C-alpha cells in the first residue's frame, strides 16, 4: 500500500491524500507537480526514476488506511539528475 507522504520533498508544500498535484517514483519519493515540471524534468532526483501522478486513495478507505504523517524535506537534493 502506498504511504501517501504528506509533502513535497523539494518545497515542502502540503500534498494531502486527495491531491492531484502529488507525483511519485517507484520508491514513493514524493514531489509536487510544480517542482516535478520546473526543477526536476519529470525525474526523481533520488533514484532517477520517472515521476508519475500519485493515485488517490478513496476517502472512505483513509480511516482504516491512513496516509503517512512523516514529512521528508531535502531542498539541497532537488536538482535534476
């Protein structure tokens, strides 16, 4: 099950579970659409993988399957590979 991390690793903006702006790689590194497009060129700066739109979990499933509350913020690592 996806962690649904709560923020962008670059700019630390909020990315709630229902956000259409969240992007993830296959390792679930999480970025916002703006950072993905303007700074990262669609590639994860951590692994080099493709950043894709993060699936949204149905609201009625969040109570039993909550999103992560762990914020990962690494602005120094936010450059395209």
